[in-house]
C-alpha cells in the first residue's frame, strides 16, 4: 500500500497540467499509471507513461467497453492503438517478444495474449470508484479527513482503512466505510447474470443496484449517499457473492482508497465541478488543472 501511495501521489501531481484536462481523463490516467507500476509491476519509467497516451488508452478502453454492450463493431484501429501502448509499457520477455507471465521480477505479456484481458477487469471498476469518491469528497472537509489521514500515515496497513475520524456531520467515518458506500450507491456492475446450477440452462439475473438501494435493508435513506453508513453484513454485492465473488474484492476497495487519498492530498490542483457526478461517462463540465500558484513556481 505504501508503494501504491507513492505512485499515486507522483501521478496525481505529474498529470495535473497548466492546461485544463477533463476530470475523468485525469483520473483514468492516474489509475492506469497505478495499475501498471504496482499491480503489473511493469518496469516502465514514470516519464515513459505520457499523459496523452494514457488518456487515449483510457478513452479507448471506455469506447471498446461501450461497443461490447451493443451490436456495434469498434473501429479496428481503436483496439490496435490501445494494445500497442499496453504492449509497449509491459516488459518484453526473454526473446524480445512483447509478451503476461510471471518471472522473478516482473509480469510480462506473451505474444499470443491480449493485454486488455488483464487490464480491463482492474481498470474498469477502479477508475470509476476513484472518480466518484474523489468528486464527492472534494467539497467536504469532513469527508476528506479519513483520506488525508491515510495519506499521511507512515506505514499503511489493512487496519488503516478502518481508522475512523470524528466530526459532528460524519461520525465514525473511515476510508473503508466511504468506499463501501460508493460501491453501494454506484455499483460498477449494476446487474449480474449467472447460469442456474440446478437446470444448467436457465440464466438467473439480479439487479445489484436495486438490491443495494432496498429500503427494507438499508432504511429510508437508502437512496442517499452517506459515507458513514454501517454496511449490513452480506448485503454489499458490488463484487458479487460466493462462490463466484470477484477476486478483486480483497484489493480494489483498498486500492481505490489509497488513490483517492493521494489525489486529495496533492497540492496546487484545481478542480472545476460539473453539474453532476458521472460514472463511466457523464462528467461534462468537470475539469482539472494545475493551480496558477504551482505554475508560477515553475513546478
């Protein structure tokens, strides 16, 4: 977690430019840098992860994902460009072929493997949770407190995510409770379909979004974002449920918390808010820029 914090802090500062950048593109770039330099342990130097390339990859993945949900075929160049950058950032294997297998030091991608298969599951969920969490916390000093505390923690451990801050408006608020509430109100996967194990033929569909806003479970304020809300045991379904629960459930919430902490702790960054908090899209009017103070210092 300490390594992730260092990478996220560097990326948050590095990608805040003097010229305004779209909020979602900024968060996507920071998230991609974190995935490559920590989860994939790719030996790519920070300077090699150029902002415009990261933005194009982030946008490309979103476009490809949206096309996958319709009958529309993506333009071949979109997939080629995304994979070109992904293979370039991952370490070549021993014979010089871009290749993702584990050696003693790094992950590498084999020539016959599609890098998107490894990246999309982590990126698609993580960047949206980070963006929504960051957007909600920005105007609220009380909601930012646990993240700023995490950002300044000397050695981040699992217990650090449960540490609570106490304010009259948000008692018993922790990074864990905050991220869990984002996952409850804004589940990255709104609906889940599974094969019926009894018939082996029928498809059972469940609405995660409706279940996590059920007033019978979450009370009258089920549709309200309340980051200090206690989670009802066994009722948070953002990552599915056993036996097919997403393996990212043990990593993604904490990773999101660390990245949000780094973003909130980054100085000399101005965020212009849009009309509403988005999701995969819907971030119209949201912009990020390096503050004039930082630009004047030549940083």
